[in-house]
C-alpha cells in the first residue's frame, strides 16, 4: 500500500477527518518545487482551535504572497490520529499537500497557552524530528516559536531553535530571508542578528526587545480567509480593529504585551470587510481586539458596516465589550441583522477588588450597560470573573453572586415590552494566574484547595439567582499554567518527562492527567508550588528579565504598589502613565 492509500485508510478510522484533509476554499496551492523556503505554520492544538487564530491567518497570507516561499498548515492531531500515525509509521503532515513536516524548511509554532507545550513535543515527535534542538541535524527544519508565551521562553527553550518576540508581520519576512539558501547552523546565526529574535543555543543575551508594527493600516492583512469544511471555534470573518489596550488591568498580560495601542482606520476596515465578505461567503463579521468598545470610531464603523451589509444579511458581533462605555448606539446597529450573546468582564465582584486590579468599572457602569443590552434586545449575557486575585476575601467571592443577582433583578424589573424574551446569565469564572510582564507577576497563586473552596462557595451563592449558569475552570489546570508561566529552564525536563508519560492535549479536560504531571515533577525533584504558589520578591531575578516587552520594571513595580494600596491608575487615553513605551506610543508621542 503506497503512502496515499495508507493515509486514506487512516482518515476513514478517525473522528473528524476534515481536520486533516485540506482542500478548503481559499487555501493556498503553491508548487513545492518553485519555493526556496517552505514554511509550515504549526498550531499545537486541534484544527478547530487553530483555524480560529487570527495571527496564523495573517502570517499565512504574508508568506504565501512571496514568490520565493510557500506556507502550509499543521495542527495537533487528536489522540486517535496520533495513534494511527504511529501505528502506520507515517509522519505528521501538512494539511494543504500532505507533505511530511520534516521536509519543510521552517516550522513555526504559535504559543498561545502554556498547556499546549506537550503538544509541541508531540507534533515534533510525530514528524520524526528530534524534540531537542541540540539533537537536530542539517536536514531538519528550523523550529521557531512566537506568541504571548514566547515572552517567557525558558521552559520550552531546549526544544525551540528560535523565538520571535512581539509582532510578527515584519519579523517573518526577515526570518525567511535569513534561512533562504542557508543550512541550519548558518541560518540560526543570521536569525540571531534579527531584532526581536532569540536563539537559545547561543546563550541568554543581555536584552531582546519585542517587535512592534507601528502602522496597522499599512500592515498586511488577509483579503481572503480559509473557509473550513467543519465548524470551528470562531467560524466567521475576524476584523482586527485595533491592537493593544489603554486600560492597564493589572492581571492582564495581553494588555501589557501588546502596547502601544494602534487602530485601523474605518475606511481600511470597510475595504477589508468588502473583500472578505466577497471571498468567504461568511454571514458574520467580528470586530476583534482586546477591548473593541474602546475603538475610537466604533459607533461610526458599526453604522457604516450595518448599512453596507444589511441587505446581504451579514451581521456584526462585538466581543470584549467594556462595561464603562456608552455602547447603546453600537448595540443598536449590530442587533439589526441578528442577535448573538454579549460578553462583559467585570472580573471582580466588589468595587474594592476592581480597584485593586485597576478594572475601572463601577456597579453603576454594570447596571447601565446591562440595561442598554436588554433594551437593545439581548437576553443572553456572559459575565467573566476571576477568583484568587491578590487581596481577595470571601466578601469578594460573594460579590460575584451579588453582581449576577443584580443583573437578573434588573431584567425582571423591566416591563415585558422593554426586555427581550428569555434571560440567560452565564457566570464564567477562571482562576487567577500570575503572568510575566504584569504588575501581578510577583504575586502568589491561591493553592488548589483554596480555589476549590471558593468555587464551591460561589456555586452555592448562585443557586438562588434566577437564570444564572455557572462555568468554572479546573484549579489543577490553572496551577499547571502558573507553574509554566513563571518557570525557568529547569521545567524543560519536567515537560519532557510528562510528555513521555503520555501527557498531551492538556487543555482538553478529557485528556488532562494531573497525576502524571505530579509524577513528572517528583521524578525531576522540582516542587511545582515554588513556581505557582510562592510570592516573588521585588528584587528577585525573574527568568524572563532579559526580554524587553516595552513596559518598564519601574512601571510594573509602581502599579503593584498601587494595587497593594487599592489605588487606581487612569486610562492611558486620559494622560500618559509613563509605562516605558512613550517613544513609540502615538497617544504619548
């Protein structure tokens, strides 16, 4: 049986074969022989998650626009496919052409989540590529990684040839030029000279400064997006209206890493929307950013898009909405075609704790925004909260239930003609994870036992709230996330041990094996609580200190101390807070 016949046999034996077959509308089909650089974008999670990631769509377009390069995709196979590949002896392959990943020039992994690290090792091993960088030879691809987790590269460093820190649109072009026509060793030497690139094999440098794309209007953006055969997590057009956030929430890593704020002009977004509606046939456009409600032209843009696409029955959705803005006009526009659920993030249940985390939201803001949502016809609301935040008390946990109760009571207080039919309040609660480059990077995470007790208390408190549904994250997952978020290179041994013990697809609850992780820590003589549950000293050396994310250590420390004093910091739009990015920030400059 030849390779194609063997592959076809495998596809008939696995769940969701559409994850692996390729051939989707708008997928690239470039001739292999004509490309000097063959790039595989690898997402260490399953197809439906990876296909929803905007960053990969952008890089896919950029690389395939080059006449000297081609780009294909690969995703972490589900357990059944991984077993089938090992049983047949076939290597992991790209979606577009079915080419083994080991035949590509470069493999590029995006690191969105610490619990995807074992899937990186799994994908390399299934490809027949040595998992450790120092074991690879000249015929092996250059393995690079980027994304938010790359800002602490050390736990995964022995497995990665090169990290790209920060925005990738410009850096990816320079990286392709560096590998073109060169062997592995020479290519890595060239890559090490690219700003924002870190090659662990060459040692830890004094500083690696993140890359920043300053002008989003001139930055490449997909005119076409691949349309999958199966349903994916975000099955719609994604339009990035802005990058970065001015709010300064002290727990939020993305809000710090993606500074400074940069916006796309409404005319640019309308042009992109026209092209993407035409090329994909999608009937929903999501206006995407960390805080879409803060986009300065949102009301005008929502009105213009509604007017342009209403006849085509193309709707708008607004994720990541702020609770302290006036969204009435925008909500009225996006609800004209069809209504979906709305998501808001109070984050904490009391004003005191919202001040500690610098959320900048009051109970009055919550009431006003929720009433606007109800009067605009939205009856399904999702409220995001965190538990385990620094300084949290049980009164703050009870406050979460109180917020949900106030939303429910507000709905039932409205006359029937002024409220939508059917109320659903989803209270989604995650556990605080201290992250690098935030004012809380020094904070201790609550123990698993403490987080479990708080979840139980909240579950009981929500029982009396009409139409409330409780969702929560497993404390063990958050504990492991914190271990690797703040870990150093010693965790690479733990990671490899856990993977060899069968850990893979750890973000999926049905595959998460916490006992095997604890066995791996024990075998390596490392106490995971030292990474997760220990408060760091302000003068302690941190594994990521050699990365320059733009925000200064002095600013983060000042914000930490303001949090301890329950003091808020103003929004960057109301005046520069001197975070360290003044020289590149349009608002400050």
